[in-house]
């Protein structure tokens, strides 16, 4: 790391705080992934890493390089955009595979699937 | 104009992306524009639906709301993970009837629901407009339906329909 000593103290503190926050959130997400019991609960935990975790680390990166190079460095925005746009694709694939399994087996989370009837029968007719 | 620039929004986004990845200079603006226009012609050959944005001024409102919600649910889900099994969680599914039909708007809603920790988009039935989502801490089912419908769906409909 060259030029690190040129970084003013306020920026260094802020960058360090954001990096810790981001990595902490990502760590929490992985702990949640291990701790939660069912598939549908587990799906939620890594979202901490893709939103708060990635967000804080990317803001830290933007701040660090912008202050160091004395010009706005913003291409991290692109990473954010691509993460946000691509996560739903994998999530939907996984969630739909899981729900298909539960419906065909009629087991597992099937007791916790009120949405199953809700989507397919005429019970929830929506707004009139 | 529309023949030359079939997808002005796409062309502009590609140019911005090119400039972010390289540096802002006259040469890169020219090169980026050429590439962006060529790419939008290629896109036109695929003939996708063209999103129509009716209310540009509401987009920052939407982004603001989403950022606030992402922050709040990050805090909420972190709390749930830290408490672990000591806290009583009530995960569950919610069926949300949607009147939103615009495909781009639905795609954006999917990104929003997925990007907020604690809610996950599971399934959408295009024929009856019912969306199935999974909520990590489901306290009040009707409150969630109300939340998605008034907070996001109405705004997305104002922007796109």
C-alpha cells in the first residue's frame, strides 16, 4: 500500500469504521446461515452480506480512493448495481426449487406453506 | 431519432458505465458513445419490451425509501441473528395480491424485495397477479400486504403505468 500515510486521519477512521461495519454484517449473515433451522429462514441471512455488508465496504472503497486520488472514484457504484440486479435471479431459482420440492413431497415446510393454497386456490381473492 | 437511438436510457447507462470504468475524457466519451449506440442497435434486434417511465421525479423518492428500508431491515435481521434461538421468530409466507403488471416494474419490485433482508420473493403468478413472499419475522400478515402495496406498488405504478 503506497500513499497510505497521505490519508488524513478523519478519512482513515471513517474508512476503518465502514470496513469493520461491512465485514461485521457479512460475518453476521454467515452466522445466521449456520444458525437458522429451515431453508426459507436461511435464505434471508446472506442478504445482510449483499446489502449492508457489500454497501459499507464499497462506500469505504469509494471514500478511500477518492480522498487518496483527490477526485471522485465512483466505479464501485457499478458493483452495487450488478449485485442488486443479479441476486434476485439466484434467489428465485433456489426458492422455487425448494417450494417445488416441498409441494411434491408434501413434507418439510409444507405445513408452513399457507401461501401454497393462497396462490393456487380462490381463497385470497385480492383487492376488490 | 428513435431509429437512431431505439433505447436512449440503455445507451445513456452504457455510456455512464464506460466512463466510470475508464476516465472522463473527450476520447472516452466518443468511444463510449459509439459502443453504447452500437449495443443499443444490437438490443433493438432482440425487440424487448420498452419500459415507459412516466414520472421521473418519483425515482429518487423510490430510491430513498428503498435505502431507508434496507438500513432498517439490516438492523432488524442482525438483531434476530444475534438473539438466535432465544428470540421467538415467526417466519412465514405471505400472499400479496398485486395490480402491477408492467414487467420492468415487477422486475424492480423483485430487486427491492430481495435486497431488503428479511423478505424474499418466492413466486409470482402472472395470470392472477399473486406474489408469494417469505418473511423472516412475520408478526402481522395484513400489515405486510399493506406495506408492499402502499409503499412500493403504488409508487411503481405511478412511475411506470
